[in-house]
């Protein structure tokens, strides 16, 4: 059995109730598409994390987060690049979100 793909991970999160989408803003924050608010990455609760590398190019790296935003009481998905292909804003958000997982906060 092969590892799940990004698309399969998103589908699994959707089936578990992660109906919203989050995006990274140009100033390194998160935007909730449900309520339209922007929030610091520290304002989101990470409930799931999955990292992926491209099959043909290990530099193609992505991370899929299952997040909860208590401000509007939604659960949603954030897909971002990480590694060499990430924008500065994506790298800042991924680093901020990953800090609690690493015990940095």
C-alpha cells in the first residue's frame, strides 16, 4: 500500500469535518475563508499534520494541516509548501505552526 497523497489527505480531513480552507496571507498570517478574518498562526489549533515530498523531486515538499479556528468555531485545511519551494510567508506560517509540535512554545 502506498503512502497517501496530498489530495487523499485533504479528502480524509474533509470526511472528518474539516470543511473550511485556510490560506497564507502576504504578511505571513492565516486567513479563514469561512469568517474572512486573518489571524496569527498561534491563533490556530493544530489537530492534524501530514508532510509530503514529490515522488520525482524531493524538493517538492508540502504540508497539510488540519486546523481549528476557535474565533469562528470552524475546522479547516491549510496546504502550504515547505522547504526550498516555500515563499517567505509560507515558511513563516509553517514554522510558527510547527513550533508547538517541536516543543518551542
